[in-house]
């Protein structure tokens, strides 16, 4: 494969965990709850996947374990943010710190152990003759295809269904939604837990596809990049696909540049995704300073139901 084909394949591989985490963040924030616990959720999902696979050698059970572990942490975040009306930023940071510490503790016994895992691939030989993209998309694994399918399903769900309308309502004006008969608290609980499980799936993808071995702190800040990508994508699943693959390409670009003989220090190349994250945030903040950003109006604000007589 030529350089561009290799870069595209690497971008998809590196961008898929970011895509899962970004979609999970969009789900939470569309419901009005900020989830800064993405880093901890990804780590707990990754370590649960690793431990489960080493004991069962089942990809499905490993993914279910990631769902269960990250969903439990998401439930804690939902309880703190929705029921106790705690500061959502502080709660999210607490989930990140707790998930990071717990994953390090649980992963001590399996750290560095290689996983003989092979996620099934969907072979589409008929698209292989297409230049560049044919060789890349002809042999993608099922988790990657599922992430693309999830983008389409989320887009249709949010924009084309009554449930999606309810989701947007509780994120924009929970008081109005409550008056219209939508169960705001229950809905927010569901969406935060489901969004957290999607972020946990990002950790599972890291272990099962991207790097099949548990290493403490293996997410390397990807959770924080996913938090920023929610903003870059303007809370839109279709945009999330593009920005996740773009940042996935940046993540692998440094290594590819070194392969072609560049003398730029590797440390600077590894900084590229994080530097660009800061620059893009600054640019978007300046560019949209007088415009609507698409952000849910009530995101980050606890809903207090007025007493009815």
C-alpha cells in the first residue's frame, strides 16, 4: 500500500476509539449532562475487557464486561449530577480520577500480558479495486463497521424520531419537556448510562483491536481529546465521524513521518494531536463568539423540578 492508503487505514484504526468516545459524549450532553469522565470510563472499559478476555477468550463477553463496568461508573455520575445535583464538572473529574486509579489497581496482574485476540473482519472483496479506499474498507473489523453504523443510527435517532426529539428537549429546555409529560430525570439517567457505555466501548476497542495488551494509562489522553471532539463535532454524530478520523490521522502521522526519514524529534510529533486540539478550540471559540454553536441550551445545568400544588 502507498503512503496515503497506509495513513487512511491507520487513521481509521486510531480514530475508531475516539469515535466511540465522542458519540458517547454527544449522547450525554444532548441530554444536558456534561461527562468529563471519558478518560476514566475508557480505562475501566479497557481493563474490564482485558481481564474478561484472558479468563473467557470471548470477544462478546469482553465487550459486555466493558459495558457493565463503564455503565456502573456512568450510573454513579448520573446519580451525583441528576439526583444530588452536584457540579457536573467536578463529578466528571472524580469519575476520571476514580476510573484511572481503579483500572491501574485491577490491571496490575495482567499488565503487559498479550491478548491472542482476533476480532472478526468483514471481507468485501468487491470494493477492493476502488483506488485508495478500496483496500482500506475491504477488510475492516466488525467493531469499526459497528462504529460507522452507530453514527448513522444516532443521526437518525436524534433527528428523525420522536425519542430523539425528547432527547433534544431535555437537553435544551428540561422544564418545558417536563410539562409536556417527558420523564426528564429517568431519561437523563438512561442517556448518561448509555453514553458512558459507549465510551467504555472505546476502551474495549483499544484492547481488542488497536493495542491488544493492557498497559496502565494506555488511553494517553484520548478521553480528553474525545471531550474536545464533542465540541468540534457540534454535537452532531456525522461530524463526529470526520473529526475522529482526522485526529486519528494526526495521532499516527508522527510515526509515519518518522518512517520516511524525518529528523523532527519524536516528542514534538507526539504532541501534534494535543497542540491542534488547543488551537482548534481557540479558533472555534473566536469564530463562533457571536454565533449559535449548536450546544444544548441546558447542558451543565441541574434540573430542579418545581413543586406542583
